[in-house]
C-alpha cells in the first residue's frame, strides 16, 4: 500500500489556447477567468437522504450525526455533519417522483436514548439483486452483472483495467472495470460495513495494500480547475474514506479519486491509496441497462494525456473506451422551474435555494416546495443525485443548460469535494 499526504505538491503550468484559459499553480497564481466565474465547491454541496449509518468502531457516525452529500461542483460523494444550520450546512436540490434505484426506509428506535442517528434509527434496504448461482450477481434494475467476489488483490489503475479485460469468469469473457456511476449503484448505505450488500458480495480484507476497501472505477478525474489534467481515477470507498491520519474522514460509501499509480507525482486529496481492488462488471443481456452514461468520451494514460488505446494496449477498457449506459435525456418545463430526466422519470428543481440547511431544514424545504404542477418534492438518494452527474468536463458535474446553482457566498474550504 502507498498512501500519500495531501501536503505533497507539484508545480505546473497549464495553457489552454482554445478556451483562452491560462492557469499557473506557482505562488501568485493567476487566471484569465475572474474568481466570480469559477463555481466554488460550496455551491456544489447538496444533501442526499442517505444517513451515515455505520456503527463499526472508528466510524465518524459514532460521534456526530452525518449524512452523505453529492458535490455537483467536484463530483464527490462524502458524508457531512447533518445537524448544523450555519455555513457548514449544505444545499438541497429537490426531486419529485418515485424512487430510482435502491430504496432505504428509516425508522426511529422508540426506546433509544441516543442522539446519534446510527443508533436511534434503523434502516431497511430494498435492492434488486439476484444470485445467479454461478458466482455472479445481477442487479435487475440496472441490468448489470457483477462478480460476487472481488479480485482478491490490490493493483494500480492500469493493471485494474487489464485485469478485467483479460478476465474469464463464469464462462463470460466480456468483463470490464465499472465506470463510476455503475460502481456507485452497488453501495449499501444501510449501515453495512464494508458498505456493500454482504449477502451477495465478498470484499477481501487487504491489510497492507488496501485496508479500507477502496475499489477502482474506469472513470478518470482531474484535481480542480487549476489542475485540469486527468491523472486521477475515481474510486468507491466501501470502507472508511480516510484522511491523512488514517481515520474515517468522509464515510464508508464515499466516492473520491486518487492518482493512478504509486509513482505518480500528482497532487493528492489526502488519505489516497494508489493500489485498490476490483469488482468486475458486464452487461446482463436478460435485462435493460438503465445506468445513465458518465459522459466521459476521452481515454487517458497515467499522466492524464489523451490517448487512443486499441484492444490489448495499456489503458484499454476505460470509461472512454466503452461509454457504457444510456444517453442523457432531459426535458425542461415550459416555465423553466423544473427539469424531467426521461431516463429515471425523476423531476428536478432547476434553481435550488441559496440557503445552507441542516438535513431537517432541507426536508421541510422540500415538503413545502411547489413548482408548477409538482408538489411532492423530497431529498434525493445518493444514487438518484449521482444519476444526473456529467463527467464529460467537470466543474460543474451537471449540465448547466438544465441545472442552476446557488449564489456564491464567498465560502472557500479547499480545492476539492
């Protein structure tokens, strides 16, 4: 295992002539874009309805109430303190419609004296997984077939791509490394640790190489607008998403990114691990593939350079190779207040409130919201909110032709999610 501190930094110069954007990361960094034109990470923070329920020793939820949020500016999913109403609280993008994907039912524990939600609340999960009896699991909602077992070892991103491309398992030869949206669909936010349904999936404990159950995706990422080089890959932390001190920082079930190899000079988020495991995926032809594409069409090597690998080449099999999923399909309402996702059937609020809200305040906001003919709004699940994420460009990770952001209040709390 190789973890690196976010204190390690690299100096670089990026010049993009086609956009007129000039960015330097040296002291005194400047940009032809004004600060007001760049979406802040705070503007992208949105609540989900998925409470952080893990009670495993070391869980942040054992000391404070936490709920997962999706950052539409940076692309991350992380757990945040949920019972604050100040500027540390998040925004909400309300949704109307039947639940898309996995559903979660929360009930209060009537005899609990605890103020912590992971102990005074129970959570029941309702997913659509079936065991095929051959070592594979199919999600009938998404149309994805998974290896029930993981790879059993940790590896760098390039090796993870090759592992899946060369895999023959249960007589199938068309296995792939899942993209970030695909892998996120099998996260279990009901309190399971690791955060995956252990009635169906096996996760290998790799104390030295991958102690926190990080799993690669095939989707590349870049650090922020000052470092727009795709030298990172997204991963799902089924175990604790740790910081530099190796303690739970963003929750089991978080989605983050790390450099693609151990010898990378790329800047780190903190608590990064460059040798992660793999849960291979393929399309199950018996069912319809309903996962919306990430939008990523380019392929990148370990340094973030755009490449065009052929079958058998290094880095073949990534998100840009297959571009798996259904195309984005949105319809804006005539009054411009809502947008309907024709893939999921969900109707979204176009312009969210500028207010920072605790989770409870966000629930009240959604209950009271009426837009056009829609009046049954709620806080979306992480899977629902992630379904509209667009990884084609990033910052922001949604299409601004359909989705607006809260006004900036000048908060700056770091370079990424």
